[in-house]
C-alpha cells in the first residue's frame, strides 16, 4: 500500500481504513494532503479486492478544513496574470469527486471538528457515523474566503435551504442538528457506540454482492445529473446485465436455501 506523509492507510481483508493523520492541526488540509487524498481515493477505487472504505481522523477530530497557515502563503501571479493557486485548489474538487464516485461503500466516522473540507468529505460518503462531539460548518466567509469545492456535495446531501443558511450565517452546528439535516444517519454518544455501529455497518455491507452494490450506488448518484428516463433506461440495462452474471444465480439459490453466498463469507 502507498506510504503517505499525512494519511494512514490500513487493510483488514476487504475493508480499507484511511485516517487523516495530522492531529496537531486537527487534521487541517495542506495542498500536500489534498494530493494524497486524491491519490488514495483513486487507488482504492481501482482496487477490486477492496469492498469498504472507512474514513476518519486521528486525535479526536475529523478535519478542520484548510490549514490557515498554508492558505496565508499566497504566491505571486505568474506572467500573463495566471494564478498558480487556481489548479491547486481546484484539485481538491477532483479528490472529492473521486471519493463520491467510489464503487465501494464508504463510511465516514466523524468526531470533533468537520468544517469546510471535512464537511465536504462527510457529504461525499455513503454512510456517516456522528459522534456526539462532531461539529459541522462553513465558517470560511468570516475569514474572507469560501469553501469553494465542497458546495455541490453539501447541497446534494442536505438540500439548498440548509446550506444557504450555513453559508450566510457561518453557524457551526452540533451532531444532533447534523443528524436532523441528514448529514449522518447514525448518532452515537460514546466511542464504544461508534465502534459497535461501525462494525454493524461493515458487517451489513459485506453481505452485499460487490458488483451489484457498485451499480446500485452509481444509479443513485446519477439521479442528481440525469433525467428520470435516462436513469430508468440505465437501471433496466444494469439489472439485465447483473441477472446474466453467475453471482445473481448464486445469490438467488442461496436466498431460497437460506444459506450464505460466497461473497458474504468473511
């Protein structure tokens, strides 16, 4: 597995755990970390043996957005008025797109600070476990800039209204409000409850046939960008294609016999 400076990537069977590992800065992102995240997400997406990604932060915080010290270091414009910062910040959008589109199931475990970029990564995850300490927000306009690359993913997760409220007030919301707004469906009060919930989710996901899971997830995501007829056409073709695969025959046979198919055996 790749060796990163600010991320820890571990594997236990089909489950990959990716931990943001800059706890002294509450896992705030530098440009180097943004590049490492994109590399990790792309690599995991191309790994057919990986079935679940668990994303979390070290030291009791998920991710405190961008590192202000790094952001304050603004290089001069290049000849012709070209701004070298533009591709650097746009790159994080590509990292979020890679996370959002992973064919594997993704679980974000959110503790402590999850503002800006951290908020965006949570909203790009399939399942989000909220520890009672979790705090979300987009307070960047208070400092004079914006969280540019996370906005589409927040709107898709929560809807336009809540995001407009957060954008113009800079409010930081607690785990209970994030749960109510649909950021995460699993609200836990203790660390032990977080781990029990995580294990239960992983167990459920590993019962799913990987190719069928990836197709179902892709169809859900396509509803945001395609019209209903296009999604229904794609869904019908995908269903027929899956039914012609040996995994569907195996799954139906084991379901009728009340036994366990090969992919659900740990």
